[in-house]
């Protein structure tokens, strides 16, 4: 349960305890970028049930319904570099750049980009 929906890309093989989900596979940096993006927050925040205190339940059954566009290994590498950079030295400009990359990848129109805007969950 979380209020902020944070997702972390891990290349150091950290372990976790408590309730935490670990996703493995190809193109994980790209998936991390999608899950932390304004596009995801705009489209899917309401797909996760709200719990007491304004938190949300992040369960696998809700993630299974979310379509994610496939990308090449080369495209994933672009996202890997920027995601690692954001995680080591966060700036809003970097997250907006990721949003722009994703908006381009999903071929969003100017109007769709304006409607989504920059979504920051506080």
C-alpha cells in the first residue's frame, strides 16, 4: 500500500522484505520509466483501489490489466541511462524528458500531451 506509487529500477540486486514486488525480465528500465511517468499516473492511478488514508493498493491483479508498448533493446538502453540518472540525481527536468520520450513513443498528439501534462503525486 502506498500513497505515492514509487517504482525503482535496480541493477545492484537489492533484496527486500515486507510487502514489495519485484519484476524481472527484459526492458526493465523502460518499464520503470512507464510506471513512474505522467502517462501512467494519469491513465491508471484510479485503476488501483483507494484505501484508508489516501493510500492505494498495488496488487498484481491490477497491473496485469495495464497494456505497455513493447520496445527494442536499443530503446530500453536510452531509458536505462536516463532512469539511472534520475534515481541518482533527481530533477523535474529529467522526469519531464522521460515523459516526452514516452509521449513520442506512444504517438500522443499535442492536445493529448496538454491534457496529461506533468503529473506529480505528492
